[in-house]
C-alpha cells in the first residue's frame, strides 16, 4: 500500500488518544499545556504499540526477499549448465526459492527509521524532562514563575540524578575497554540502554503481578457474592479515607482562615494570600468571608513568605486529595447500588431488571441501545428471529458469569504463554518461546495478517498487565485514572510519564520473545527498524547477554508470590488492610461497609423523595423554576388565565420565596467568584475581597 496503512494507523491512533483524553480529562477546565503533554505522550506510546506489528511484518518480508536473492544465483547456474538434462535430476539437489508475497501493510524503505527516531526521542524528552517538570511546577507552592521553576528542578533532581548515575556508570564501563571508541552513535546506545534498563527493572516487577491478578480478578468477578463483599470492604476503607481527607482539608482551611484574617488588604503579602484563597473550595471561601466581616480587627501573627509557600502547597495537595476521594466515593456508591439491584433482580421471578431508584438508570446512548427492559425480537418470514438488543436482566443475571469465566480462562492461557516465553526466549535451537513458534509458523505461510494480529494482541496484553498494575497497587493510589472527566492533572501527567518510560522496553522485550532481536537471539537476520534505532546492545555485553536474558525470568517467582497473595498478606500485617477472605478483620470491614451503603441509600432516597415532592408542588401550583425569575431574583406564579388560581397560604409562599432566594444567592456568589477572578480589584456584594491576584493566562498556570 506504499505507506497507506501507516497513514491510516497514525490518524486512527490520534483519534483514539484524543477520545481517551476527553473521557478521562476535562478539556474545558484543565490547563492547555497539561492536556497537550498528556495527549502527546499517550499518542506516541499508542503509536509504538500499533506500528510495531507493521514493522515486524515488513521485516519478515524483507528477510524473505533477502533469502531468495541469496539462493537465486546457484539455482540459475545449475539450470544453465544442465539445460539438456532432465529436471528431475536438478530439483532434488538444488532448492528453488519461494515466492515472497508483499504484505498488505508494507512500508517502503526509509520511512520507519525516521518515524521511530522521532517517536522515541520525543517520548523520552517528555518522560524524563518535560512532564516531570510540569508536574512539579503545578504542584509547587511558590507564587512566582522563577520560584516554581526552582522548586521543580530541585524535586526532579533525584530522578535526573538516578538517570545520570546509570548513564555515567555505563560510560565508564565502555571507556575502560580500549578496543571500543566512544563515538556519538555509541553514546546514544549507552543512553538508550540506561533508559531501557531502568524501564525493564520496573517492567518485570509490575508484569509479575498483572499476569496473575488480571485473570484472577475476572474469574472472581463472575461471582456476585464475591463482588458484593469486596465492594462493601472497599466502602469501609474508602469511608475512612474520605473522613481523613475532609479533616485534613478542614485543618488546612483553618490555617488559611487565620492567615486571611491576619494579612490585611494593604499588606505586601496580601496578593499571595489571595492566590491561596482562589485554590480553596467555594464553601470555605464564603465562610472565610463571613468570618472577616464578623471579626473585630484582632491582629494575629503575620506569616512569612516561606510559610505562605508551604501553606499554598498544602492547600493544593489537600484540595486534590479531597476531590479524588469524593469522586471515588461517588463511583463506589454507584457500583454498590448496582450490585444490590442485581441481587434483587436475580431473586425476582419476573425477567426484568429492577433499579433501586430512577437515577441509577444508565444514561449513555450505548447503554440505552443495548440495555432494554426485555429482549426485543424481530420476526421475519419464514420464522427467522433476529435479536436486536440484549436485555439488561439477561446480561447481569445469566450471561455475565459465563462470559467473565471464559474471558478469565483465555487470559490465564495467555499469561501462561507469557511466563513460559519469558523463561525460554533465549533458547533458539530448539525454539521454545511460544510467541516465536507462532510467528515462525505464520512466516512460513506468508500470513502477514496473522503475524500482525499475534504481535498486536500480545503487546496489548502486556501493556494492560503492566499499566493496570500501577493503578491497582495501593502505594500508587495517589494517582488514579477516573472516567467521566474526573481525572486530575497530576494523574494525567503521571500516566503519560509512565507510558513513555515503560512502552519502549516492553516492546523491545517482546521482540526478544519472538526472536527478532539479534542482540539476544544471536541470529543472522535482518533487524526491525525499531531495534535499529536502539543501537547494538552488544556494546554492553553484561547487559545484552546477562541482564536482558536472565532478569525477566524473575517474573516466574513474582507470579507465584502473587498467586498465594504474599504481598497482600505482608501489607495486611503492616497495617495496610487488604481484602483477604480468611481474615477476621476483613469480615468486620465487610459488615461495616454494608451498613454504610444502607445509610447512603437511605440518604439518597430521602433526597430524591424531597426533590420529587418539590417538583410535584411546582406542578400543582404552577411555580416556575429558574427560568421564571424576575429581575429581582424572585419566582413568579404562572399567569394562566384559563383556570382559576387556587388560594395559597402565605407561609407557603414565604417558604418557596425563601428557597428561591437562597438558590439565587448561591448562584450570585458563584458569578461573583468567576467575575472576581477576571477583575482582581472587585469586591463581592458582601463587601469582602474574594481575589486580588491578577488573572494569569500563561502556559504554566496553576491547575
């Protein structure tokens, strides 16, 4: 297709990365530089995963052409010297070259090396320099750009120092051998080797956990009782984290209120205090404003500039943690309510899914199309039934268990193939790696589509095992990818850094599994364009012949440790409670979580009942909502001349007016806050300062 497949994949991958960013990030509220860096990092990593199978198929085709070119000369000479002989005396002794079929996704020479070079070095620049700097810059509590840059450099010095230490150690090792000359190409190879060594070290640790935990999680998820118990367990833990985050935020807001009272409007540090207040939640801003109005002018100890910087950083961290816990708590409640609805529907004799409340219905257009109250059939002659949509009851109560168990078995087989191949991929005679066996069988039949599908599914499965592990382990729970535009900027940047650091060594390890990396397999084959930009790892023999071969075998021990839950049991002994079925503390937390879910369901039901009563009241007496307000902010009754107006008690009117006035006041405060951010010297209607800081629209604004 002369590069057509490459162009199509590049466009499709960009749309995929943009869709995921739109799903997890907030394109309207989050800072543009954060979104751009995250989008670029995801896009480059997805390109590596999607383009590498095309590189493998193109390299196999080139190898076939090369082998035929080498065999063409002796075969032609034999035919010329034996033109009068019988063909039967020639063919048994001379092998005839096979016809090489060009793959549908063939990429011409010269395109992939440039493409890989741009993708690799751009991703490395993002993961080691730009994204860590942006993350520390946004987290910094300094009030000036110079201060934020200084803080970001200091915080990232440990990462830069680790990378430079590995690079300098490898540089000294190469310089100690006089037969090697330090050229620019070899320096690039040393830098790439250092980055891949760091990535492979973390990659194997994460892979050993994911290869066991992902199939097991799907198998256990097929049991509804297990899901209910684990959800109750997570609810009990999440409630504790939620209370802790709220208390931490309240303590920090108390410090901010004290600083807000002590630093007056004419003080030189007032601008810094105003910047801190803009990061506070709206309810705390209003409370601090009322406190200032009611205060009698008592003077507290004035803070220092360094103290305000520390307080600013504490506010950013506390607000971020509070927001994350609120989002995760809301999602956990929805999951628990849905599981309870499934339990009720399973015991119901009618094949109809029972929702606990109207708000629990799925609102997505895909779910509205797929999930219907009953199964819909169209009957065509002669008596052909075509199912248009699957009932939600059939999926949740009948098909889901079998589907999850079948998926768990398939993932378990794939995990076993990965573990076996990681322990045997260095053996080329005979070929023991299962992935290498599949690729070589497809290569003999020139089935390039099969080659690309095997490569893509294998790389995708490895990526899922590695990346999902990062967000499953409790130590990394500070970074959390939440759908519905709820992921914060720090988690987006962390995911971008992680993808860029782990994807290149993961793909290089996969090329070793299929014997396409000559530095490991020691075969005389044409190298892929991806391995060509990595340089010859044979410059560092102890890495190419030692670390890259024997360290991945550690994944077998990690899989056994994960299978017997040794890590969870150790964390449970250290005080980090994990879900262990044979533990008494786990059963206590499950009971506590069940009671918490019941309380939250009653609370949500009461709120919905109150809202329904208010709507019924408005419908009965014709009270308009927000659209029926006058200029003064009051609500009016519908002027319907066709029917008599009922007599209404004055107390009822007073209540509805007071309710409308309170809602209008809240909206007015929000409008004041948004307008005060644009004009720093404006006051709110209450006479208090909400923000004195000028609006900043630079590329490195605070998130």
